[in-house]
């Protein structure tokens, strides 16, 4: 778990959430390429995609790695 020594700004937190969300989705895609996702893993992907779509509402999301259609890249 990430535990910074100091409090982060809202921007730093959003960037961290984007990184973690994309890492999770990439990891789940790799698992799926080797076989199928369990119901639990599929649920994690579904909720992470929804969460990432909310993060896309941030006015700086395009400049920070979310300049693509998340559901197209990570179908649910």
C-alpha cells in the first residue's frame, strides 16, 4: 500500500489514481490473455473501468494519460 510521508495535493492524488487504475486494468488484460477472468476479476475490471471514466471528468485527464475511450481499450 502506498503511504506517502506527506499529504499530497489533489492533482498528485488524481495522478496516482490514474496510474493505479491503468496498472490494474493492464494486469487484468494480461490475465485474460492467458485464460479467462474469474467473476471476481471481471467485477474488479468493471468497477475500475467505471472509476476511470469518472476520473476522465477531470479537466486535465487527457493530458495525464486518459485521452482514450476506456471501455474500448478495456471492454466490460
